[in-house]
C-alpha cells in the first residue's frame, strides 16, 4: 500500500511563518527534554523542496 502524498503551495510569507513555527516548537521541545526527530525531518524536507511557479486562474 502506497502512502498518500500531499502538496502544499505556499507564498514566501507563509513559508517563512511555517519555518519559524517549527523552529519555535523545536526549541520548546529541547527545553523540556523531548525528542525533536520528527520536526527535524520536516525541516529537512522543507529545505529540500524545489520552488515551483504555478499559474492560478480565477474563474
């Protein structure tokens, strides 16, 4: 069974907010002594994502 993939199309402001929120959550987990593996994987995936220009057509 294949895992379902999701695609997010973000502008620069939304991308920045998501990165900042993940870093804040990671810092919170570090201060409480919890593992940050999942957040690290998400940050790596976001940093490897290729920017893609799409054309939005409103009807």
